[in-house]
């Protein structure tokens, strides 16, 4: 990863991030990372506990297109429906 390319960010409250990835365990910490650093690949779980889900991150990105990842957004949720939802949001919200 180069600084220009950005960080790979894994958002999941339970499953540990792959080696070399930044691990954000809450919606709030993921948004902070997106605000503070250039992100290349954003990998999202969906359900984040405490009534939160990563759709909130997607809504934040929609309002801040300048912080959109330079690479891709993927969803690693075990729920097929959640994966499709995040994929659709990424397609619809992309700047």
C-alpha cells in the first residue's frame, strides 16, 4: 500500500481484521478513519451491535463524496441480503 493509494479498512465488531488492515470495531471509529485518512479498500460487516449497522457509514460517505475510498467497498457480512444492500448503496452513492 502506498500513501497515495490509502489504507485498507476492515469494519467489524467481532471478526479480526486481516493482517495489514486497519480494524475499526465501531461505526464511529470507521467514520473517524474516513475523515482522517485516505482509504483505499473499505470492507464492511453489516450488523455492528448496539443497534448500529454500516449503512450509517454509507450514508456518511454519501454526504462526504470527497472521502470516498480510492479503491472499492465490499461487504463481508454473513447475510446475503446485507451484502446486496451494501453493494447497492455503494453503486448508488458513488461520486
